[in-house]
């Protein structure tokens, strides 16, 4: 009798925690979507402004300095890891995808080959890793026309940009992309044992 009762209590407790975890995951996803949207909008606005003000050679700072800065600020503010990863990488320190990210990027490529628009793709999951559970989120980044100035076919990249890229990134692999292609993703990794920061 006693053990049956304990068992029921246990089931009940598991049921509640599963429901709570479900809500939590949905909230985590919404928070990741919102953070990504903010990052992408800020970058897009800054890129447009710098391109108009001084052309691609001046706009390099947006992708080189502003993007990692915003991602760093978001990371510190929330206790997450926020970064941009590439299918081919210019900055290996920040841009090389880990095993999970590589797998999801490959899935995005398969979905793109089947006709889905890269701009609409995202994927999230709770992942067990050796040191704990993480909520992980990847939002695909499509190549737009403006990106070709620095990520397009090398012969189409302005000489002034080529020179800067060669001096900062001698092992650059993030060129040769076409419009609409998958450039990479915004990646957000949230430790599940850290409460979600709600403002
Ligand atoms: C004016 C040049 C320039 C333009 C335009 C530009 N980028 Fe970049 N991009 C860079 C540089 C430089 C880096 C390396 C940043 C760093 O050092 O972390 C980079 C890095 C990236 C990365 C991180 C992964 C990696 O390869 O290191 C992504 C993703 C990316 N760019 C996407 C885009 C997209 C999408 C656009 C268009 C909306 C774009 N970029 C437009 C210069 C540019």
C-alpha cells in the first residue's frame, strides 16, 4: 500500500516537472528568438548605414566588431553563449560550429536543397552534454545581396576589402557564397540549470 502511494506521488511529481520543463523550454525558445531578432536587426541596420556612408571597406567593422560585441553583451546579460557560426568560416575563434551545430547546419542545407527558404529556418532542442543539459537554438542566416561584398565570389569583392580581409584573416574560407545560400546561423546555448532571466 505504502509503496503504491509513493509510486503515485512520484508519478505525479514527474508529471508536474515535465509540464514545468515544457513551459520553460517554450519560454527559453521565445527568449532566444527575441534575442536573435534584436541581433539581426541591429546588424542589418548598422550594415546599411555604414555601406551608405563609406561603402564595403568601411562596413567591415559591422561584421568584425559590432556582431561579436552584441553577441558578447547578450551572452553576459543572460548567462548564455550567443555566437554566430558559419558553414565556412572567416574567424575560427568565434565562427567554427561544434558537433551539434554542424549537424543542424547540415540539416538546414538538406532543407534548402529541398526548396525551403533559408530565412525561415530555425531549430531548437534540449541537449544532454557531458556537464549538463542545455537548451540549444540555431537560426539560419541567409546570404543577402549586401553580404556578397565580403562573402561573395572573390573576383567580385572590392580590392580594398580583399586587402583588409587578407591582412586580418589570412585563412579566410567565408567567400564564394551566392545570394539566398546558407551562410551560417546565430547560435544560442542556455544552461538549463540557470533560470531564464525575465525582465
Ligand atoms: C564589409 C564586409 C562584410 C559584409 C558586407 C558582411 N560581412 Fe560577414 N563577416 C565579415 C568579417 C570581416 C567577418 C569576420 C568577423 C570576425 O572577425 O568575427 C564576418 C563574419 C561573418 C560571420 C561569422 C562566421 C565567420 O565566418 O567568421 C557570419 C555568419 C557573417 N559574417 C554573415 C554575414 C551576412 C549574413 C552578411 C550580410 C547580411 C555579411 N556577413 C556581410 C565581413 C563582412
